[in-house]
C-alpha cells in the first residue's frame, strides 16, 4: 500500500491511467469510438503534464528539435497516407488528427525530458494506436486485437513504471 503521498508526476500518471480505463470502456461499443478518443486525449493531457518541464527544449535543444520534427513528421505521414482517406465521419476527420497531435506530444515531451521509460511506453502506445487507426480506416490488420492489446498493455505498464521509478529515485 502507498504510505507516502503521491508526487505530482504520480498523480498525473494516475489520472492518465484512469482516463485510459474510461477510454477502454468506451471502445467496447461500436458507437463509443469518439468517446474513447476523447478519454484517451484527456489521458495524454495528464501524461504530458507528468513530464518534468524545467526547460521547454530540454538539456539538448538540437536533439529536441530533431526528435520533434521526426515524431511529428512520422505521425503526419501515417495520418495523411493511411488514415485521412478512410475518415469519412466529419467529427472523426477533425478529432483523429487532434488526438494524434496529443499522443505525439506525449512521446516528444518524454524524449525532451529524458524520461526514457515514459518515452518507450508512450511510443509503444503510439504504435498501438496506429494499429487501431490502420485497422479501422485503412485495411484489416491480421490478429489486430492481439497486436493492439499487447502493445497497449506494455505501453501502459511502462508509463506506470516510470511513475514508480520516479518515487524510488526521490526516496534514495
């Protein structure tokens, strides 16, 4: 059991995990896709807030700019070439790219802060969501549920572990 109060980072990750659970629950129903996206976007808001931001560009601004350009370009390429053509719903046509930006920001901010466990977790989350998008809007992915859920579970585990690691470092 938790005996010490949660750090800011742990509290933010806790809320991110909670909204992810709500997103998971919404995805159970076919009509819940948009509700799921909204909940996952809120989760990423908390994940972004969990990352230390003493300096917006981090200790190595050149690497931060490069990683940002790389990550956002990759996200844009996936959206533009694979997802956008299949987004016929006007609300999803706007909501999906906004969500992609939130998710990419989580990955990028983790890299800038040098929070590598969080980075790998959020990057794997990005892979999981790419699989969802490709499966929903582009083509059927073989064994999609297995791939999506296994990458998603590993991603959330790593994100949660980054908060546990944070507490251990502070207590040492």
